[in-house]
C-alpha cells in the first residue's frame, strides 16, 4: 500500500508543479487574490470602502493577502510565485498530517500512506495548484493541532496562536480549534478549556479591533457581510459528488475509526465531526466550491488511518484490511494517472487565453470591466470590479448600491468588457455574477468583438456605435485581437 501511494503522491506533485506554470488565471478567484496582493504592494489597503467605486471586495483574512503581496514584491506580478507559496503550504499540511497520524498510530507506514493519500484526492488534484488561501489555513490549523497533541502541554498557547492565524486566513478554519476545545470539555478539564477559549477569543477580538481601526471600519463588512448568497442542498450534494471515490474508499476505515476507544484519539474524532459539521453549513452556498471539503477530507485521512490500524489488528480477518488497503492505493494511483490524461468535466479551459490576455494587454483602453480579473492584473490595467460574484450577490440582497456600475454600462464608459458568456446567453440561462438589469444593459449597449476558449473570459465586448457617430466615450478606440470571430 505505502509504496503505491508514494508513487501516486510523487506523480501528483509532478502534476502540481507542471500546472502552476500556467501564466493565466485557472480559477475565478486567482485573479482576485493576486489583485489584492498587488494593491498592498502599491500601498493600497486590501479592505477599502465596500460601497465605493471601483468596487473591491476581499472576503478572506489579511494573512493570505500579505503573503501574496510578498510574492509579488519578490517575483513581480505573476501567478507563479504565489502558487509556489500555496504549494509549499499544501506540502506542509501533508507533513503535519503524517506527523499527526504517526502520533496516534505509532506507525510511519500507516502515517505515510494515509497522509500522502491526501495529495492524490481528486479535490486536491483540482485545487492544489491554484492561488487560493484554503491550503494556507489548513496548514496552520493542522500545525496548531500538531502542537496541541504532540508537544508538551506547557506550550499550548502556541497552538492557539496558530489557530488564530488560520482564522485570519479564512474564517472557516474552525474545526481544529473546536476539536481541541471539545476534547477538553469531554475530559472535564474546565479551567484549561476556559483558558483556551479565552486566549483564542482574545486574539481574534484584538485582531478584529485592530483591523477595524486600520481599515476605517470596513474590515468587518468584508469578512462577515460579503456572502449573502443563497444556500441550496443541490450545491452541497454537487460538492460531495466530486469526491465520491475518495469518500467511498475511506468509508470502511472511517467507520472502523468510530469503534476506536481511548481518549487519546478524541481530538481526531472531534476534528472529523466538526469539519463535516461546518461543511454542512457552508458547502451549500452558491459561491462555495469543492474547497470546502478539503479539511473534511484531511480529517477523513486521519480517521481512516486510525480505523485501518484497528482493522489490521483484528486477528480473525487480517485479509480484509489488506484488501481495503490495496483498494485505497489503487484509487490513489488511478486518480493521479487519470488527471494527466482525461480532462475533468469542470477542468480549466485556457487554450484561448493567450489571445484574450494579448487583447487586454495591447488595448489602449484603460477602463475595462472584466470577469477574468487576472487578465487585467497581468496587463497592468485598473480593476473596476474586483469581485463580480460578491458584488452581484450584495446588489441582489440590497446590500450595495448598483447605480454607479449601471451608469457606467449605460453610458458606455467601459472601452472593453470581458465576460464568461455573452449577455444573451446570460439572459437565457441566468448569471450569478451579473444581476438581470445589468445583463439587459450589457446586451443593449455592447456587442461581441471576439470569442475565446478561456475560463472566465470567453467573450470580449465593445461598445455599440453611438447614434451620433462611432466615437467611443472619452475618444477611446479599443484594439481588438480576436480569438475565434
């Protein structure tokens, strides 16, 4: 089992290193995060007035953005260095997984197999190479959990500091600290539980107060008010469907884990329950993706390792655990080999990105509205709307005034507009990133200038000729480099 999973993990890492070299935005959120890092380098705050225009909405904590800013200072405005940073934190998370599992199983073979299996999960194959903050938060959370269970009890405050840091990367990094606190409650260590909760709450409240003061009171809105998007069971089930092979393969071991006795494994049990409990709350949101399942899958790897060890110790059926272990290894190898040969249904499409990015870069137009924020950031163009999805959700729920952007479209102030789909398609199928009145405005005032096979940038629009002539507002004339006319 271990040898096969090691081979699969090596193939997965090679896949990640190859994919992160793509010079284009591979996920909707990548350009948005890179834009936040560049703003910091330019001396701008990542959390400006959410009602101001141009619109900037950054829903994650400051630590991830400032780390991306450090990468921009080091290597310039590109995706390569920030993706390498995320890759490094992802591998660190895997190391922490291995060390945690070894602590509970006292077996490096089991720890290596189930820790490295996390690298080969389909969700990881999709998410690991991306410039997103999830792996930073998971690494810090697992680091705090590792300090909590393996280090001397007197340095427990270090674990709390790491948990607080994870929360200031992403607010959903709650399962690990919750698991530690619940373990203390289950063991009736009331004083230690109160100290743990007080220190974590104190650090978080102090950080919140500091950020509120530094941002002029805008930090709270960015963190807690930017996700009014609807929750549906269909979206939750869709996310789970994307990791079915991993969940099915780990399921027998996780079931066996629930029969493991002893309070030493309580943090692992509570970590599993809290991570799945949280994803049931957040995973059904319209803006959620498979990234919400990454930490539950990490918890499954820990629980599965403990369950496997329990099964392997059952003398009457030693072959059953061996068969299950072979199935686990086979799934790991199958998925990483498949990922390099067969495109996934939701795979990134960027065959036409060179033409799109060239169009945006070479155009003399500075006022460009784009769903593909990465194209603007790499071209050095000002970003007019840094988070179209969040902005649309806020407008739909009456939390943001739409007039400024609607007026800009109606008066054709944007020399170019980059969309994932043409306005007529959005009008028929609906859109999560543009509200209906805005889609009508786009169709009325703009026409298709080029089409591309590029994620979040399949259509390039230019203003329709004005009734009094073909001059664009402010005398700008877009330079179009079309992909597929």
